[in-house]
């Protein structure tokens, strides 16, 4: 029975997972070693609740109860002690995930399940950093978490049927649709998304069209909800580059990152989080201030 969930990482994905988890009725703790990041996450989650109430997506009473069950903690070793499920949502860097899983293993109770929110990496490899591969699985949420309906649940080599069933139930309680698949680099969605997004960068560097034209063509011609450049600015160009490098190493040449994407990342153009990616959001902010 899952009652207490710990989410490790208070960035865009972590705070989104925390929100849907709290709305789903779980006792939820967000962990981040950076106090300012926790403060920002708390404010952002509160804004999400306010917006949900304003749009009629959630009642005031439901929001109040969910907020009461939500806490913030800088110490993973302390938060892990009473967890039934820990969801890791740190950056897509294997060394960081290794440190987090080693801490989780050291301090979490024996019954606790471990999940990684990786979009491309091997849950089998990540499970090797702890000692409970049968209780370890990937829960791939999508951004923005509170709007996107799917959780891609990915079994590692030794993930048990009971773990897959339990995690599926958790995701459904969070209001999500699920697919349960077996591990392969990039899973289903990231392999397709990475190919489309990378090809868009090749088109841009070839002068095929402007970002606006390419995005519009994909949205209206292929019925995508967002264009590839709008999406990469949202998730982060550095995150996309990390994913492509991983898929290139695992699956070969078709995933080689476009040179223009690498150039943008080197320039610090990482998307909305830095104010500039493919599009310039500082202009948008200046207009709002006026």
C-alpha cells in the first residue's frame, strides 16, 4: 500500500510530479539539497493549485487537503526513512542518479519502491546502484506534468510483476493514463520525440524555414499540440542534448545531435529556463512588464 511518496528533485518535473501526487491524495515530500530551489518549488506548486481552483479543475477544499499533505525537505536521508515510494526526478546524468539511489538504498525501508523519472536511461542500470532491482522501475512523466495525461512505465530486467502493478495503480491514482513497456533505450516516446526534434534542428541549420514556420508546419500538418522548437524550449535544450547523446551511444548514427543544437547549448541558450533557447523569451518578459 503506497501512502507516503518522496520526490527527489524540485525542478520542473519534480514539482509537477509533487502536484499530481498531492492531488491524488498521497502524503508527499519534495526533496532538494538547495533550499532556494525548495522555496521556488513551494511557491510554484501553490500557484498551480490557485490556477486549478480558478479554472474549476480542483475545489478549494481538495486543494487545502492536498497542501496539508505536502512538505519540503533538504535531507533525503531523513525523508526516505518512512517512504513507501521514492521517485527520483534529478537531471539526466548517470553520476547524479547513482548518488541519489545509493542514498535511497541506505535510508529507505525494505518495503519501499524506487522509481526513476528518466526519459531515456536504463532502469536496469539505475537499479544496479541500489539492492532492490525487483522493486525498481521507471515512471516517465511528461512536461507539463499536470496537463499531460500519460505516464510511461518501463520495467527493468528484474522488475517484478507486483512492482509494475503497484506503480501503475499509483500513476492512475494521480489521474494518469499508463502504458507498461519493457526497457529499451529511449522507450517509446523519447525515441520518436528525439528524432523529430533533432530533425527540426537539421532543417533550421539548412535554412529550410524559420523556427516559427517549422513549428507551424508540424502543428497544423501533423496535428502535434506543440512544435518541436516550442517543446525543446520547454523541456530544455541541454536535456534534449543529453538524451540524444545517450541514444546516439546506444542506438547509433540516426540519433547524432544536430551541430546547431550543440552550438545553442554551448551558448547557454537552454530554453525558457534561461530566457532564451530557439526563441527569445526576454522580449516576452519585457512586454509583460510594460
